[in-house]
């Protein structure tokens, strides 16, 4: 105990002798508690008014079991579930793995790779709206930029991306990767930079090649970041809205809708808000375990994100 | 197998040298591919913006017309979708700035109360923040929009600000809470001895020392609010109160719109975040690493 805290203990005898309490230098008491609560009030108010209340209201909107009967017998709903699973599974895992590999490329100290990194990160800052609208017009017609490029290179007409369900889904996934891979690359670069260099030196002395260093040194050391990022990103991707809304716009014929765009159309285009909420709620059995797992993982290990 | 213990004279060893050349060529190819991959959608915006009206989709891969007229039209609000353009740009700016200020204020108060005042059960607040951060905002959007009607905030920028602050604050709290642990508590103690109240501690000691994290959090909130689309689109109905994001969607929803004007607006709208990114990249990147989410 240093002298400062001793002075303070003398000044605040209440609670100073309570046994079993860790010797905190400051104990919350009296007016301090009031201050602390006053500092928390703005956030608690925002949280109550704009998170708790909407969440409870949403539960109330989607409480009727008949809604779910209607939902599960809707063929569009089933299509949407498949799309969401495909979009999430591929969009997240391919992206994470590529981001991990690219983070190694961007660790280089080369000046041109450093400048390339600055450009490569632009999609992270760019509004999803404008980027995806632009990609929409690259793919929507035979005279969009992608088809024009195809024609320049091969002399033949390119595919009509938004007419085929699989090509439209591919376009959605690639756009999603385009927008978010830079962010995850950056996360992995930060994680790699936290690895001490001497571990690599030790591995080199033991004769490890570049590949073996990647598999046996780098990957185990950032595995936790990788896992937490993948979990978090999976949750985000299940609820992703702008990618599909702008890139394919559900084309062809609402065959590429995902969860968020389906709920959006139900609620605001077709006027069935309760069914939109029910669709969102039907993802909760997947979402809640994922969120709990994520929170547990972060609490136990801690991660930089 | 090259072993680091042998004398390093790589240039005299043809195998290593060949490998190095191969790596270099591979790097250049990968770099070139990434550059094209990143820039094509942005180039496409420019390509369409520089076309004549009606000439946007002619199959050209280079700008044919070099027509800057679409930017003039946007500038002079010379098209009926664009009649409130400058006002809408002002709305976007106002909305994003207010979100930034409120987020920094609310989150710094919370992180101060949690980290410096040793509140019991502080973990509840950080857990709640983490939970709100993890769950996608789209999940709340339908009840949120209906509730805003209950609150009487439809077609108001304040409803958008409320939504953006709600979704920006959790991450801000996590970052500030993590960064605040780096500031020694002894500073608070000595100020206490001098008779400072918690408010004075917050204003005179905490905020100045937290400046780098506050900047990172501020940029995060600013870009989140500027770039967000769903809530802005659903909460605002009139052209007068619309933000630029809503204005762009008006083009997108119509079948016969001058796409060149739309892309000119899109480019102008994309400029501020990209400029902020290039100017304040350090803070943005630092923000990712400064908040160790260990709770």
C-alpha cells in the first residue's frame, strides 16, 4: 500500500476495515457511486430505448406460432435459407482463409507492397452502398463492365450474371469478399505482428521451411484470433443486408434472397412485418449459441479485434 | 534445404537465387491481380459517370465521351432527383458528425465509469456491449422502424442518429475500455488527493490521455454512420430530410434513371470516407489493435 492510498484510507474510514474486500485504493461509496451511475445513464438510456425495447417489441411481433407455419410452408423461405447458408459458409470461410494467406503477403517491408496495402484497404472505407451498386451495374446487363471485358478478351458475349441463380450468388459472394477481405486481412496482419520474431528465428535454426513455419508457428499462434473472427463474422454474415440487396437485388425472381433481404421485402414491400420478424427470429436457434460461444471464447482467452 | 546456420551468401547459390526470383515474380503477379480486383468496381463508377446520358451501357471498357457534365448536373442540382443534393449532403454530414460526437461522449463516460471508478458488476455492461456489437443491426430493423413511429420520430434525422449511435457505441466502449487500462490509476489518485471530483477527473485527466483512442472511435462512428444504409433508407421518407445514401437509392429503385448522374453522386458520396481513410489511416488501424477485448 503506498502513501497516497493510506492518506485516502484515513480520509474515508467507512468500509476501509471491511474484511475480505481486496485492498482497493479507491472504493466506490456515497457520492462516487452516484457519479458512476450518472456516467452510465446515457448509455443505459440508449440501450433501453433502442435495443431492449425494439427487441421486446420484435419478440411480441413474432410470438404467434401461426406465423411460423406460414413461414415454413413458403417455398421462398426455404430458398432463402439455402441461400443464406451458402452465402455464409462460402463467404466467410473462403474469405477468412484468403485473408489469412494475404496477411502473410502484406507483412513484407517492400515499399510497393506497403503502398499496395493502402490501396487494397480502400473497400473497407468505401460505403457498401456505392460499391455494391457499382458491382450491380457491372453485372446486370450484357453491356456492363464485366461482360465488356469478357468480350474484349474472348470476342464472345459474356454470361448474364443476374439471370442465373448460381452466377448471381457467386457475384454476391465475390462482392462480399471484395468489401470485407481487406478488413480481415488487417486483423490478421495485426495478429501476425504480435508474434515475437525470435520464435521464427528458433524455428529457422531447427531447419523449418517457410511452409512449415506457416503451419507450425504462425497458424497455432493466431488460431484464437482466427476462430473468434470467424465466429463473429459468421454472425454478421447471417444478418448481412446490403450485399444481396444491391448486387443481385434478389434476381433472378427473388431466387438469391438471404435472410435480411427476405425479412426486408416481407416487412416493407409486401406489408407483412410480423412475418419478416418471424423470419429473423427463425435464425435465433443458430445465432444465440454462436453468440454465447463467441462471448465465452472472448472472455476466456481475450482477443484483439 | 537451406539452413540459417550456413554463411548467408545467397547470391552465390543458384537455387536460392532462383527461388528468390520466382518469389518476386509471384509477388508482382499477385500484387497486380489484387490491384485490379480492388480498383475495378471503383473504376466502373467513374466509367459510367463520364458517359453521356443513355450511353452508359455500350460495351466500352474505356471512357468514350469523357463527359464531365454529370458532375456539373449534380453540382447545380440540375435534375429532379437531385434537387436537394447539397441539402442532403449537409444532412449526411450533420447526421454523421452528431453520431460521432454522441458516440464518443457516451462511450467515454461508460468506459470511465467502468475502468476508473471500479464499479461493481462492470462486466454486465461490457458483456451487454459485446452482445450488441456481435448481433447484426438488420435483426432489429423491423421493430425499430415501427417503434420510431411510436416515438413520433418518423422522417427525422434524429431517429437515424439514434440508430447509428446505438450500433456504434458498443464497439466504442470495448475499444475505450481496453485502451483505458493502459493509463495508470495513480494519476487519478493524485488528482483525488488534490480534491478533484469524478467529473473533473473525467474532463481534465481521462479525456486528454485517451485522445488517440477517442480519435479512433470517433472515426469509426463517423464512417459507420456515413456508410450505413438500411436504417437511413427506412427511417427517412421525405426528399428534404433524406441523406445522400437515400438519394442514391432513389436512382437505384427506378428503371429509367440517368445512371451517369447516379454514379457521379456515388463518387462524390464515396470521397469523404476515402479521404478520411487516407488522412487518418494510422488512427483507424490503431483502433483495431488498441481495444484488446479482454474483459
